[in-house]
């Protein structure tokens, strides 16, 4: 077998493999569309990571993509303080509050329940990254139905290049990356990327366009790609 033949066989295999890789199935937005929520209450995130600051960083970054998608978002600082004033200081306890009570207190149409499974900077031999993984459910506070659910991850490794310095260069780069990203709280910035991927209506399988968006009533981005 000639080198040219081998080259074309490899190239064909790569093309076939890439053709098999496709986006996840589009969400079924029928319940979301029927419920037509106008206002969203962001519940305190459950933190399953090792970082104490994770809930505050993530909670702040969840607001922009929801608001930009066209929904009214209850101020997270006010929501957090309301829970604390009523003795609810743990996210798990907040998530256990009956939806009827949340509806009575805040008057929101829907609540966003989130869980942080990964947050912060980690160092693994020759690489270092700051990663954030968030899962979320949007629940109708009038009926208790789950209108939408998804998970998203973002990492600083997506923006890192090859050091070009061999093994020693990679080790030095990984150590420096860990120091810089830990000192600068890079998790806050990565949270913004993860939140946008998860929620923004212009993203694949994100929220629908809300009533305050000029795209209100249009199909979701993932529905357009079907």
C-alpha cells in the first residue's frame, strides 16, 4: 500500500468520524411554550464543588443570560437575603420549599434550580485548568412541571495553546496557569461562559426567547437546526 493510499484512507476515516459527531437532540419545548413564563426566580445553587465562593459566583452570572433572553429576573441579592431573613441559609433547604410557598412569597412564574458539580482550578501533572459545570432545571411554580433542563461546562483549557517547550515547558505553563487563575479568581469569568452556554436563548438548547425579547415567539435555536 502506497503512502498516498494510506493518506487517503486516514483522511476518509476522519471525515466519516466527523460526520457521525452531531449536536445533542433538540429539547422538547412544548411544556415551556405552553407555560409561557414571564418572570424567573433564581434559587440559591446547590454547591457540590470544593469552593465556598462557587454559589455566589455562579448565582451572579446566571442573571445576564436569562435577562438577555427576555425574562424578568428577580434580583439575586434580594432573593438570597429574603431566604436568610426567614432562616433558610442552606441551598438544599431552599430547594425543598414547596413551590406554592415560593409563588406566594415572590410571585414568580418559574424558578431556576441549579447545581454546581465543578468549580475552580485544578492541576493535573502537565495541565492546569479552571472549570465550571452547572446543571439546571426550570420549574413552573404554578404547576410544578419541569419546563426545561440541561447541563453545561466551560473551561479555561479551551483557550490555552501549546507551550512549544516540551515536557518542561508544559509543566511550567501548567504551574503558572494554576497560580494565575487561582489568584485572579478565574472561576468567576468561566462561570459566565458556562451560564451563557447553559441558558442563553441564542445558544443550542438554551431557554426560549422571553416576552421582553424582540424574538419572542420564535423557535428555539436548536429547533431551527433540525
